[in-house]
C-alpha cells in the first residue's frame, strides 16, 4: 500500500477542508495520515483521531502577517517540510491547487502526485497565478469536484482526469434528522459561507433587510472578532450571525431554505458542500445559475438557479420557494436528488 502525505492550505471549517476530512474519514479510517497545513487552529481535520497535522511555520505579530517576512518564511518552511517528508512517502495528495510547493517538490523527488481540485480563480493574484501555472505543468492524477470544473482547465497528456462528486460521511449522515414538511414554519433562510465579499454576504444582508418577516441565519467560517470587523454597518434585527461551527446540524434542523449567493464575477462555485448538506435534510436551495451548483440543483425541481446578484430576483425566488404549492415538491425532490449523491 502506498504511503501518502496530504497537503492542504488551512485547517478550518470551509468546504474544501470538509471534503478532505470526509475523504480521510471514509477512505483512510484504519490508518494514521499526515496533513501539512498553514495553521494549527481548530477545523474539520483536527476532529479526526487518525489525522496528524504538520503545521507550516507562519510567523505573526499581534495576530497579523509581518510584511515580507511572513510570506517568505512560510514558503521556505513549506518547501522544507515537503522535501523532508518526501523520503517517507510514495504519493503526494494535494487538496486544492494552492499548495504548489508540494507539486514542485513532488516532481523533483519523482513522487506520484494526486491533485484534488476545488477551485478556478476568477480574480487572480501572483500566488494564484503561480499555483495555476504549476498545476497546469505538473504530471499528476487530477480529481475534479464537478464536470464544470474539469472543463475550466486544459487537458494535459499523461494526466488522468476524474470527476468525483463530494459526498457526506457516515458521521454526518448519522446526525441527520429530517423535519417533516408539515412541521416546518417556512420562514427561516440559512447561508453558510467563508468571510469574504465574493460569497455575496452583503447581498444576503440586503435581502434580509428587505424581508423583515423572515428569519435569516448566516454561519461564517471566522471568529466573532473578524466578523464584527467585517460588518461595519448596522445589521437587520432578523439576521443572526454565527461564527465557525463544528456542528451545523442544530441550525440545519431549523432551516427551511438554503442560499448560496457567490458573485460569479468574483468567485464561481465549483460544487457547493453546503448545498449537499441541505439536500440531506430535504432543504431546497437557491444558487447561482453558473458553475458546479447547477449540477446539484435542477432549476424548479429541488431549488432555483438564478442571477444571485439581483436582489429582487432573490426575494421573488425565496417567496416562491416557500409557498405551499412549490415547497412540498421542492423538499421531496431535494431528498430524492440527494440519494444520487450518497
């Protein structure tokens, strides 16, 4: 059996981290695995008993990056760790294209490389450009989370390509308790996202402000202090914001509708783990009409695929989804469609 070393940007409560944690829980439950990450904070990976986290040295001063010093030192240490552990493993498993240092060292050391790709950057910086260049020039097995994402990258000879939809582990499914349709109040809208404007957070706040008779819940993968610094404006009273949650089941049981409002011009969703989690509960979703979410949500069947930058269209779709006629069928179809991904 090949010995694998896993690489991932950060241990947190975001979608790509959940996907990696699910893989480690379902496919490597009977062995200890090592994951190189940029931090030592709590996240989905640290919840697994079979995972040993190898942190990259990431110097901070008063909680902030140090100009020039931090980006230089963490990269040096990352290359060092990849080289050091390359003598102990056969395969480098790189989750997301961001840990490009692993691909470089893996190529030099002639390791088998597996890329699990979750993203296609719309707005790019030097770091993401380098990551994409290295990915496009690395001989590796490529695992894409959706058909949409596979089409976003050029085919490379000698690089097998696989589309592998994300799934939910048994530990998640065991906690799922679907609320009967007749017991739902049909007034609670939920969104789970990273703390970033590309996720449409301000659009969500605007929608909540214009729909005072509905309850809005927002779960963000950040601590309370960062959330307070992000939202400088006064938030509507019908909006409740939660920081990073290790267990989202209590909030999903109270939700009637899931929203994903990622702004396509800034960030295109390539799958949508939160959509899949909502489907497990029979919760319909309103999602962007581009990208991976359209492979989960069939417009008008188990949710709606719309222009999520149009606040009026979002409001119309919410009201439509929660009406008696539409809601019953959307819920039943969400459960039926989820069965195809489980």
